[in-house]
C-alpha cells in the first residue's frame, strides 16, 4: 500500500459533530478532499448547507442532520438516522463543543451542567451508538476534539478543563474496550484555534497576547492544522495509534 493509499479515506463514511462551522466544518472539507462521504451534524441548518456544498465540491456525498448536543436524546437519534440511511459509519469525529470561561466561584450550576452535556456526555452518546457497527466490521475510528486545557490548568477554565479532562479519560477507556476490535479511539488536544469561538474568547490583544507569547510557537492554531491531525487519525496510517492525546498546541504543554 502506498503512502497515498494509507492516508486516503476513499470509500469511508464519516460522521462529524459540530460540522456547521469552525473546526468541524474544516474537518468535513479535508475528509471529503481525502475521499470520504460525510454526515455533517450540527445545530444550524444554514451553516450545515455551506458545509455540504464544500463537501460536494469534492465529489463526495453529504448528509446533513441537525441536533442539539445538549440534549440527552438528540445526538443518539441523529446517529441512528445516519446508520439507517448509510448502514454504518466508519469514522466518528466529536468536534461539537462549547466554551464558557469564568472564575470558579462565579460559575453557575446551570452553565456547568450544559458544559458537561455538550463536551462530555454527547461524545459518549455518539460513540456508544456508532461503535457496535464499527466493532462488527472490525474497522473504526473515533476522534475526540479535546483541548490542551484538559491536560494543563488555566485560570477561569475549571468547568471547561473538567469537561475536556473527562473527554481525555473517556478516550482512553474506550480505547481499552474497543482496540481488540480494530477500533481506534484518540483525542486531539489543540491550543486556541482561530475559529469564531476562539476569536471571541482570545481575540483581544490584552487577553490573547500573553497566552500566545507563552507558547513556544508564538502563535495560535488554524482550523486546517487540527483537521490535518484528524485526517491522520482517521486513516489507515494511524492503525497502531490508540488512546493517544495528540497535542496540537505549539509546544505550550512542553515548557
């Protein structure tokens, strides 16, 4: 098998949550360019339509589904519909996430519960729903978009860090259960990514510059850099990578 074949997603079907914008939309585009058909799952139908257009521009199929990831039932229902229409999903990317930062003493119970529902419970629900078909075919990839904040501490990130730290632990636990069936479960832990959400939180120089200057690379990440890491983890090239936390953070956690 050539290196092009090892990194190809031709013939694969990928479901990507949070695909309406940001990292999820970029992953959908990159995966389609690599040959995958895409189930784009998100909240906003108009933004999903733009993602679908980008996917189809590469000659690939795109099924768009809307769901509220905060719901305990809608992520499951969306995955079940994808399975009903396409038979199986080979690759799951849990990219949907929310970020609300505030001092721990000011963080509300309601905001905490919403963060855990979207960032931690929803990835578990989607993986639990799609994994049986992956296990049956003895091939599957689950990629969780986590954060460097799940590994290191930052001010005002207690709830976000807890949700992403939990996602990292979930990644390793699912790896332990499913690796024997040739299903790889990995997480990507980026630094700030220049998406609309990233710009909202870190865009002001007084907020972003100290963090950027503390990063050895002296910059934040672009969405395509996370998408390219996801492409590697989705491909046959990473078949021996399992339970990994792939840091895409310019060296921040190394110093």
